C-alpha cells in the first residue's frame, strides 16, 4: 500500500487519485495513518462483501436461536 503524508496528498491531489485508482493509499498525519483512499470499484467490492458477511451472520444467529 502506498503511503503519503497529508501534505503530499493535498499538494499532489491528482497523483493521489491516480495512485488510489490502482491500489489503496494510506494518508498519514504526524506519522500516523488517518485515512485510506480507495477507488470506487474497490469501495463497492468491500461494501458488497461487508453486506454479504452481515447477512450471513444474521442467518447464523437465527439458526443458533432455533437450536436452543
């Protein structure tokens, strides 16, 4: 994962966007990670995956209650 300081991200906004389209970019402030910039496609993939996991977790919780 590429890492940039907040100042680098601000001053090179276009570069940060281009980089994030290929792979996530960690933005640091005072040497600590504060945000990760990802492409829209990656965000949608992660959102779909999280929703699917939450749905599966809900199903297993209902099954456990029925078994008790």
